[in-house]
């Protein structure tokens, strides 16, 4: 890389960083809540639900702007959920084994240190029919540094339900 190009890139990073700081993005409540999720969840997890073992991996991607969850049930298809900041709230977009993609959001973040973060359905893409099975919400609860609970709500043919997953940090 040429010295001129390197200086231009460093300058652009500095301008973006200063701009973000001037807008308060570095310390905003949703940014702090997102950083707490990253710090608490990044790594490998495991659990059992309804007799099925599963592994969960949380990794940070997209230059630190997305927390990616890979949910891998034993002998089942992998699902992904992408968590990100959107204004005064957090978003969660779930890429489901049911081949649809519910996008959920929190209410405006009031307490970035809250143990639980709740997401409600904004919209869903990829439905095969209006009554097709899809997730409608998620509550993530950080019990402690080694235990997390996920409570997913869903709707199918007009009937609602809930699935709970208890995750333990893999050692």
C-alpha cells in the first residue's frame, strides 16, 4: 500500500471516529447494551432442549457492528441470528430452519446493564403462507458469566407458543 493511500485511509478512520464520538455513539445506551452482549456471549455454548443437544457459537463480525449467533442442533440444520444496533434500539434478525427471517427489535434501550433484553417482531420475510410457523419474539437473559437463557415465542396457524433454551458456556 502506498504511503499516500495509507494516510488517506488513516484520515478517513479518524474522521469517522471523531464523527461518531461527536454524535455520542461511543457511549449511547444501545451501543453499551450491544457491547455488554458481545462481552457476555462471545464464545462457545452448549445445551439440551427436549432431548436434543445443541451447540451455540457467538462471534463478532462486520468490523465489530454485528454479533452473530450460530445455533447448531445435533442432527439438525444450523440457524443464525444477527444482533446489531439501530438508533436507540437493538435489532435481531433470525435466519430460521423454517426458511423464514423474522426481524425483531427491542424497545428503546433504557438500561444497558439489564440482565434481560427483549426483542419483538417487526416483520418477517420468506413466509410460505400467512399462517406459516415463525418466531415472534426473543428474550435473552444473562444469568451469569456461564449461563444464558433464550426464550423464543412463535406463531403457527394462529396459535402461539414458546421454546426455551438454557445455554452453558463450553469449557
